[in-house]
C-alpha cells in the first residue's frame, strides 16, 4: 500500500518491509527516542516495571530517553530488533519515531539517503 504525506517528494510502500529485513532498524548508530507514555506501554508489554525497563533498555541523553542499541553485523541494531526473524519484536508498540519512518523532516532535503536505506521509497 502506497502512503503519501504532504511536503514529501516520495511515497512509501509498506509492503516492501517484508522483503527489507530491517534496514531501518540496523546500521549506523543513532537515537531512537521514546516518550514517557511509550516507556509505560513497553514496560507493560514485557511485564516489568517502568524503572526496570529504563535500566535495562534505555539510555538517558539530556532530559530524553533513547532505546539502547547493540553491535550487530557491521554496525548497530535496536535492542528490540529480532535478529532471527529480522524484524521488530515490539512492532505493535514501536515508538512514534519508528512509526513515522520514512516521513521524517530530515529526509525532506535528504531524499537520496532515505532512498538508499529504504526499498519502499517511491519517487513521485
């Protein structure tokens, strides 16, 4: 299914995710920001306290939290990336940052970058 969003010079076909094997979840290190609400949802999902979740899965950068990353292949992966199935293990509850990919403001002026990363990108 092709998704379009105002202000972007490309569309996104989410059916490509089945073949991609998680390129947006692996590669260069970066921040995967989570809100306090998302922290609560995720801690409930895996049945641990919020404080346990923060200690085990997050790093604090300034006043914000980011999901931890793990060394993987020639780069990094999100701590919730399932390496056997090559997909997100918390997909239904993934953070907003993940849900809104590839429609990030950064990619409005860096379309070549997102085209190289995501096979679901279609130029309009």
